[in-house]
């Protein structure tokens, strides 16, 4: 069986996920594995059409396409996304039609589900037969139990190929509109001393995106600053070298670090504006997010007000909606103002939505309002906290210093009161009478307690 492996790690041969693939390659030597280092060689793939065509021809003649990747800021790497863009730009989608495919990743399980959702949706858009996706912890290969899962994953994949089983489709195709947005002048403009910055990956006054950006900016008496990422010196996307882990110093010597620290981080209100490109925004936007990882897992935009202006049918892409929300809340502990798109195909409604978001962003910024964490933030924080405290502390030393200083190591066992109370309650509940009383009052107790607390707080405010 001919297996084409598309390695999505910029680390190339040093990819952790690739070692899982090589385990399969050595164990199932009767199958032929051909590995392409897509992310590592993306510049060559872009510039050398013969090399690109060789990859596509290999895919066309393969029995299986295996997507292999690590996690790069809530999904796959910018280089991998650029390759997927090239597939569409160069009209070679038909070479993927009906090819059996699967995905394998390694990570610390921080938003691995959104990365797998992205790859599966891409595969289904390419009309591939997506069999399975499996996500391992980086160190799982050491464990026999996890290797057994890897073996089953591969055997199940090849069995589906041999028997030509039809696979279910989980993501519906995205349908685009040819709606042309036309704005109207704004009379009551918003006054604020807060710094408003709009970042975009393609500013043009002729596009829906450009017109929405202008409309949002014109909502303010002093217009927002608009910066196109294409004018920023960015030599490349994140390489995964992790040298920034010690003191937030990126190994790239270009203009990105200064731009991010001295322009982006100085803004009070940030609007990220882009067009939907398949199942994500552009690879340029992904490069911005990946390169900003020189701040590691430290929230470099903590407390900021962040919103999105998106051209395209975002409501058809729930996975991207979750990524965009998590980018603000879970990654940055910032406040999500909202998301405005042009998909309503109603210019006056879009005008109102943009003005409302501008007004809301000022209200939030002036009050320093940041919503409490939801699951996306709480779960993400705990994953980072535990890994930076534990096995990854030596790598992410800058994170460790930040977490320690800001009280992020809030492990439950540090609560002395709970450590004393819980054993007592566990012991008392062994007595049937006390156990019945305890569970009999447990539904009423919290509400009564908070009712008294509310009365006490309101009385103190009079």
C-alpha cells in the first residue's frame, strides 16, 4: 500500500509527530511510506512548481494520504495552511478526490480538537474519504497502551482502504455569496481617548472587507489606525525552535517583534479583520498568530478589547468561530468585543453592527471590562498551568516566571481550608444520620448562603 505522509511540522525530520509515523513505517514495512516535509519546505513548494507538482502527482497515485502535524496556536501551522491555499490557488483539488485519508497529531492536548476539525473539514472539502483522526500526547509513544491505540488506528485505516468503505461527512461545504456591501455616512461619531488599531491581511477600499474596515474606523471622531500585515517585515512563520521559551526572544531578526511589542500591544482596542479562506482566514493571519507565540503561553494582550471584522460566511464555520473566541479569551485573557461579518447581505444592518461594536468597544475599554472565563479559558489555563509547572518548565522558563508572579499556580491542594474540611466531611458522611442531613440540605444550602451574601453586599453599598 502506498502511503503519502504530509508532514505539517516546520521542524521537518525533528517533528515529534513524525516519530509516531516512523514507528508505523518500521512496523508495517510491507507498506511504502513516502514523506513530504510540507511545512519545513513551504518556500520551495511555493517557488518550485516542479516540486509542487511532484507532491501532487504522488498524492494522485497514492492509496492513503496521512496528515501528520503538531499544534500551532489553536490549529495547524501557518506553513501547512499555506500549502492548503496553494492546492486551491493552483486548481489541483481533483487529485485528492476520493483518496482515503486520516490525521495524526501530538501535543499537550490544548485545542487539538480544533486542529483536527480543521484538517477533517479541509479533507471533506477536497472530497476525500476521511477515515479517522487520532491525537496523542507528545510522550504517549513511550507507553505500550498508547502504542496499541496507534496500531489499531493504522490497521483500521488500511482495512477501510482495502474494503473501500464509504466514510461519513461531518462538515458541510461552505457557500459563498457575491453580495456587495455599500456603507452610508456616519453622523454621530464616537469620542474616545483610547487607542484603536485595526489589523488586516489585505486592505483594499474596493472589497467588502476594506469597506467594513473604513466604516468601523469612521465611527470614531479620531479615526482608528489601520495597518496591513503585508507591509510588516515578516521573514517567515514560527519554526517551533522554542528558543523564545527562556526570555521571549524570537530567533528571527526582522521587524515583527518590534511591531508586535510597540504597536499591537500599545493599543487599547484591537480589531482583527480578514476574509474567510476555506476553513480559516489567510495563511498571512496564521503567520501573525504563530509569530506572536514568541510570548509563549504568557497572555501578551491581557486585558485588551479585541473584536473581529470578517468577510465571508463565518456562521457556516463553527470550528473557526471557536478558534477566534479562544484566541481572545483562552490564549490572551482579553475581552471579546464581538464579531461582525458581511454575511447578512444587508448593508444597513452591517452599518449598525459595526457602529454598535465600535461603541461597545469604547464602553468596555473605559471600564477595563473582561468577561469571566468560560470553559474555553478555564480548561486552557489548567492545561498550560499543569504543563508549565511540570514537564515543560525548563523549556518555557519565561512562562514559569510569569505564572509564578501572577498566581497562576492555583492548584486546589494549596487551599488549606479545603484540605482540612474535606477529610472531616468525608469522615462524617460515613455516619448515615449525618450523611442524610448533608445531602438533604445540599440543594438549598448554596442558594441560602448566596442570598445572605447578596443582602450583606447591598446593605454595605447603601
